[in-house]
C-alpha cells in the first residue's frame, strides 16, 4: 500500500519520448492529483483519494510525488524530540515521498526508477516499477505491471486528474 503512489505515482509518464515538444495537455507532463486507487484480488477494494493530500509532478524526464495515506488528519506533535515511537509512526508513517526518472516504451508502458524515497527499499540501482497507462483528456490511469521482482499478481490501478 505504501508503494501505491504513486508508486505514482505515482508515476511519471509521457505519451512518447518526443513528448517534450507536444502540448502538455496531450502528454502526461504536468501536475496531477490521485483521486482513486482500485485494488483487485482477495481483499479487493476501491480507495477514494479525493480528500487525501497528494501531488505528482511530471516533467520531460523526471517525476516527484508526495502523498498522505491516512484516512483522516494526522496528529500534530507538541514536541518531536519527546514523541514516542508510536506518535512518530502516526505522524510520519502515512507520509510517502518519492522522486526519480522515467522512460516510456512502445505499447503504452512507462518505467519509473526512483532516485530518492522516504522508503529506502524502493530506490537505488536496479529498482524499478513499470505501469501501463491511458490518458483520457484530464484523466490519467496507471496500472501496475511489474517491478524488479517480476509481474504483480494483483496489479492496482490509480486514477489521477490533471491539476495543471
């Protein structure tokens, strides 16, 4: 779930390698907001992200995303230096951040390679995630395909809307 965005992220995509010359409205370059995640499989569910703070920025070759994966407001710590481990987890655990590069390949696939992440296990040499994508006006859909460990058994789909 933490990988979810944006394991989107989620998600730096261009309609083609030459998309830098395209209108940003016809490519995935821009600023996006995740509004929904559809998770299939035995514990299938749909998560509405509309009220969850998140932002994904996609440039010609790089992406960056931040997201709060909490169902409500996070607590505000009176004194971080005196906070317990449980208090710190409640505040920082649901926060996700990631930035890196991406490349688009034929067939509507994009491969993201995180350079920096709050979670060190999802960054570095050899780490990647590939999504299929569909751009429909101001809506971008991303569906997990595979990562460095192989194909996803139950790939989730993210629905994002263009902010700018």
